[in-house]
C-alpha cells in the first residue's frame, strides 16, 4: 500500500519495494533513507517484506562509501547515519535534501527526463548547453568515485539528484570499495552492456549469442556512456517508449542504443562503449571540449543572427561537432 505523508510530522519523498525516503517536519532539509520511517524513537511505518539484517548491511555500506568519497561538488552531501540510541543499529541514511532548481520540477534527474518523454503536457528539454553541463557534471561524479576506489554498480540518472540545477550522485548501497568490498549490484537493464545480460525469457532469444564476459570497468564506463546519451538526447537509451521486451531482444543481439544523427557528444559516448574503455577523466575532458564549442557557436549565432538569447537548437541538430565520430565502431 505504501505510506502517506503526515502533515506537520513527516513528508514522504519516495518509496521503492526495498526502501523509503522521507523528511521530518522537525528537520525538513534532511532526506532520510531506510526501510522504516522513524519519528523520534518510534517506527511508524516499515516497508513490506523488509529484511532488518540486510537493511543494516546496506545502510552501513552506503555510509562507508560516502565517508570514503568525502565532501565533493558532484556527490550528494552526506549528513551521517541515524542510529538506534539503545542498540546502535542503523535506522536511516541522512543526506542534504535536493531542491531541483532551474525549472526542472523534479529533484531526481531521471524523473525530470521522464516528464518530458512520457507526459504530453510535460516540460520541453532543457537547452543543449544545460544538458551538456549536466552530462559533464555526471561524468565528473563518476570520475570522483573511481578516483576514490569506488565501483558504483548502479550508474544511472535514477541515482542522480539536482541541487539548484546541478548534478550530484547518490545511492551507493550496493557499491564496491577497493580493495575489500565488492560491488553487489547489477546495472539498470538499459544501461547494461549489450550481449552481456542473460538471455531474454520472452521469445526472440533462441538464436541470441551467449552472454559475453565483461570486465567491471567496461560495465561501469558503458553505463556512464548511456547516462551521457540520456542527458544529451533527453530520452532513455533505446527510447523511453520502446517496449521492454523489444529492448531485451535488441540487447541480446549486441545492439547498442541509437545515437541520433548530429548529436554533439557522440564521440564522448562511444569512448565509453569501446571494448577497452577510456577513463571517466577522459570523458569529462571530451565533454568540456564540446561545451566550449557549443558556447562558441552560441556567440557566433548572436553576432551572425542578431539573436539576443544566443540559444542554439534545443536538440543540437544544427551543431555537428564530431563529423567523423558517427562512423566509429563500438
């Protein structure tokens, strides 16, 4: 059934089958994540089927990851682990609450994208310059994870929050920390390396090749490329309206997501999708180059077209900045 907000007491920010995120009226700037809603020392709600021991393990692992990451402009601000004063058991992971900003409407980056894709009255995509910035900020976050020895394992715009319109990464419950803590999460289906997932169970998979063996680094970097693709095209990999079974069949036959013609960040995306992928740092640098070119194009548009806004086409179709990259194989 789920849990509804209690006015003046607790506000529910989100709920999944395994956790709930909420804010207390007494501390509205902090988002708390756990399997129960705690008001004082009372659990007023617990997610159905929650496993107390498993929840404790995930909370402590995520707190460990946040501490290893430290304070960083691309990581959600960590405010500690709320524990039971009697037993010391973890009750909720505490983060600074995201506030969206820039007119995007949702603090969750994926939800902001989905609003444009699935709602007829949804907002238009942000300007290309802003989508490029968010893609670069996402990549900067992944670079910081890797620099600190963290394998995210759940790389996705679902796990990116917007603070005043700027991207910060979150949700590291299943992440690995070198050298001793392994990653325990599979990537979001649309973000997985094509051909590396299990055979589809619904038709069309009998002739598919067996799953490929893929290194953790390649999985992580491929997912980063999918995130960049999603943000630049402002649509999910393989298209948000594509049936899930069709997506599975495409992936089982090693088909990569489509990069629409003229997309300015194609080169950076394909860098992530190589069998021997580059580092997140190199992806950040490639995106910075594209950002600079877009900014220059906008300036030229102001002078040549007399535009006061300096905005290029929102889909980037007028900006073919990597003319040779579309022929690069993955």
